[in-house]
């Protein structure tokens, strides 16, 4: 089941996992265990790697424009 909240897409896989999508590579992640995250315009975004986080941090609108 998928829920859209603001600009973050959150998918519940099971009751113990809250999955989010890496906005750069589109990998599904558990936000509780993701090591990389960024804050942008009051929202938290999670990433699979430092490389994806850096790409997002450099051009966040590029990776969010699809969801607007």
C-alpha cells in the first residue's frame, strides 16, 4: 500500500518497516535504518548512499520536480 504525504512517498511493507524512496536512484529504504538523510523545505529525505545524498543536496529541485 502506498501513501503520498507532502512530497515524500511512504510505502508500508509491513507494520515494522516504514519504507521511503531515495529521490535520486529510487531505491526503497527503511527510514529507521537509513544512514544518509537531508532536510529540505521542512521535509526529511533519505538516501541509500552518500553519493545520492550529495547529488540531492546540490540540486534538490531537480530530484523533486517530478513529485510537484
